[in-house]
């Protein structure tokens, strides 16, 4: 699995899902993201790579406005989802986040039952008409999270009682339960062992069929394994963005090459 | 480039067997042992004072829960009743009848001590009045034997508790040495006995000359209604303020100022809140004086900072990943707070609230300023509303009132009141622990 050849995919035919134009992000006086412009494609896995502190997580969090919760964070520039500016005054971040789901670095299930974890999103968005409907949504989400078989007999056990890898897949199931269009993943495998990582990666590949998946990762191998597009960030700049196969075999920028070969970072 | 090469130290720093403890390690271990010693010493000193406190409270306070009673079986015939009612000094007539009967009883028991009306009064107080009150109210009991349990005077009580001794007894109008002979004789005959003092638990404050009739019950009710006011006002206001400040308010100079002032309020002496209550609630708003409602309002002001600080601390301790998770699935700020953060912060909030309530329960100074002193209430309040608006006292203020009185019997009552107060505080702490257990969750 780890030696899988780089995928050749016809990314050119895919539609653009998210367009970022000249995005600048400041934390107080710190200029965290500098003039980043990028087109992210639908039904594609895009990997953000780069050394620690390069701004890739910050940029990811801009895409569903999670940075709104940080008082000192300021975002400039334009980011649009399906042509609509997400930083427009009329946008309620709550509605945006229902469309752009997120999976975090550390598995963070609610201290509730497995069922309630998955059912929470659909409940607050009114996606289920009745209990049976909700049961279906939960089962479907857990199946898509590739964890159904492991938890179907203990749906009412606490979600925090699962193993790390199971918790992360539960979080993915929770994120897909609200039927998002884009799934943001912030180093989803950094707290997982290689087996759990493999399961999550397989899952990401399956999710690609329905969602635009954007994943931040520190593992170059992971980026190469799961993504079709790769963006390399360095010191707040988007240095290079292109097909994964091209970035890893024939990078245009010398910094990208240095990072990939392990000389900076 | 490492330090070792800079120092030019080629040979290894440490030599020798690890089975031998070198001087440096020995010194470090000694330091650790000394520190542990200090810690244990501090705990022992604390425990010592705790034990001294507990022993002195219990030994001084327990006598308040017993009372000395004179048990006399007494029969009054219709003729005696009519005759007594026809005399000019009716209660004196009853007294005479009582003495005559008591003398008969003592002769039967074989007790031979001389006594007169004066000694009966010193031992029992106004017997004649008590008897007359009973028979005029229950005429059907005439001619039948009735057992009276008459409370003995505070000196006799003190004699049984060891507060009054023969050696220490000086000539006074309250008690004479010959009276003690009578007391001893009656005690031997089983006429004077010790009984549980229900009056102390259920009664109200009594006059300064009647410590036997003093009870803490009415002021317990006063405290209860005050705590109700504090709980109903301080909990929602405090929790709402903390949630807003912690989760919603922007971080700026203004909120910083509020934060600093809340911390300062927690350190304001309680008597300041008392005088504020007097000025605002009573003099300006004309709320009833000495009412538990006003006391509760004052204590609410005092408890709010405690509740806000502990609530904010427990909100802060909820991991931010839970908030991220909720926001990440598209919950609104308020949903993330009420569905996820608040339930996790619940045990801390409840503990803080109960600690604040316990603090308020023991507060005396502000109550004295708004007139909730011991002697203002003689009866239980009328109904639920009356509980808030009728003049009443509270436990600590009642204790203070008793402690300030001359009669040594009241001193006993003050200690007894402290036992009752501590029992309530203990109960509240137990509730706090149980609630904590119930709401505690892993994450």
C-alpha cells in the first residue's frame, strides 16, 4: 500500500470548487499568509504540504472560516465557494461550515455516544424528518467513515471509549453526516499509528468520489499516496501548486525540491 | 559543538558504582526529605487545630441539645381549681397547690429536704403561671393525673452540665446552696431528669432571662429563605455573565476592566455589601427591614463574584477541541456552548455555586447591618411569601446575638447553634460532591 505508484488522474476535466485570490492572513502583527491564490478542484484530493509554521493549517482554516473564532486573526483577499464569496457580509459561517466540513488533527469526538456524535450535525441542521430517518443517516455516515462494522453493536457506547484510529474515523463520519461539499482535514493522521493511518487514507480515497477533499499533512509519502493535487507552502507563501505526480517528480521551484528531498523543513 | 568539547572534559563525569550514593545525590535526597517533613508538619499542625476546634465546639455545644426537666405528676381537682380561681393572687394559689403535691410526692419517695416557694421559683421559674395556663385551656383535664415536664432554671441546667458548682456558688438571688440539696434529692428520686431539648431545634429566640426557651429553628427558616433568594438570583445571573464573558465577549479594554473588577469584588469585605444593602434596598427601595428577601439580595451581591470566577474557570477548563468539533459540524456559537461546553463545565459550576452558597450561609456582618439580628422573630413566618418578607434572623446572626448575652446558658446555645450551622454546611458540601460525581464525564 505504501509503495503505491503515484496516481495519474485527469484533473483537468474537474470543476473548480474553491477559488482563493490574493489571500492575506494576519495574527495581530504577524503576517501568516502572503498573497496566496489557488484554485481547488471538485472531486479531488488536494494536499497542503510544507514545514511547520508555513501557514498551511491557517489557510485551511480560512476555507470554512474557523479562524473567525480567533479574535486577533484578520483575513484579506477573496475566497469563493462555487463562485460565492465566503467572506461576504451576508454569509453566516454556520451555513458555510455545513457545506465545508472539517476533521481536526487530534480526534475530538464529543463526550457522548457514538450515535449522538454522528447524529448531532444532521439534528441541528434539520436533515432528518424522524427517528428512522436519522438512524439511516447515522448508518450511512458510519459506513462512509468505514467504521460501521466495528461499532454497529455498540452505537450507544461513548465515542471517547474508541481507539485513536476509530475515534478519527468517527470524526470523519461525523463530518460527512452533514452532507458537506468540501471536506477539510488538518493532519488527520498525525495522532494515528500506521494501520489506522492506512485505513483513514483508504477512506480519503473513497471520499474523493463525492467531495472535494483538502488535506494538510506533514508526511510527504501520505501526500503522494492520497492526493492528486499538491500545494507547497513555505513561510506563508504558496510556493508551488500542481499535479502531485509533477510536484514530487519534477518540482519547478528549488525550495519545493529542497523540502521534498528533506533539506529544509 | 557540544558543551563537553568546549570544556575540554574528555573523561566521563561520573565514576563509581551506582550502588554507592554519592555526596551530591545524598544532599539532594536530604533536601527532598526535609521538604516532605515540612509538608507533613504543616498538615499535622492543621489537623491539630482542626481537632481542637471540633472538640471544643462539640463539648461546649452539646449541652445546648439537652435540657433539665422536672417531671411531676400532678392532679388538680375541680374544687381546688375553683378555689384557686376565686383568690386574688391566682398564680400564687396554684403555686401553693403544686408545692403541697410535690411535698407529698417527696414524702412517698422518702426524700426529706426542706424547701419553700422561693426555692421552687429559683428552680422552676413561674410554676403557678404555667399550671394556670394549662388548666384554663384544658378544663377537661381537671381531676385527672397529668404529668408535667417543667423546664428547670438555667442555673439548675448549669449545675447538671458542670457549669455551676457548689464551690463556685456565691450567695445570689438566683440560686442558694440549700437549693442544690433539693436538686440532688430530686435527681436521686428521678424527679429531675435530663431530656433532649427539642425547643432548641424548633424554637425561636427567647427573652434574655429565659435561655431554656431559646431555639434556632426560626432562624434556620430565615437562612433557608435567604439561600433560596441567593440561589434563584445568583446562579442564573452568575452563569449567564460568565458564559457571556468567557465565550462571547470580545477581548478588549472594556472586558478586561470588567474582569479585574469582578475579581476585586470577590475581595470586598462583606460588611461593605451590608451597608450597601441598607442604603439601596431598605432606605432607597423601601424593602421591609430585617427581611430574608433583603438579606438574600445582599448575599447575592456577595456571592456573584465567587460564582462568576468559578464558572469561568470551569468553562476555561473545557478543552477547545470540543468547541472546534461543534463549530466544525456547523453548530452556532450558542449551540456549541449550550450543547457541549456547558454540560462539561457543569460539575465545576455546581461546586462553585454551592461553595458560594455555603459562604453566604455563614455570613453575619451584612445581616447585622440590615437588621436581621436574633431577637426580631418570635414565630415562624406565615406561609411562603411571609418567609421572604417577614422580619427574621439567620443562623449566624442568631449565634452572634446569643454569644453577646450575659447569661452563660446563652453561651452554650451559641456553641449549639454553631453545631447546627456546621451540620448544614456539611450537608451542602456532601450535595456538592454528589452533584460533581453525577455530572462528571470523561473526554
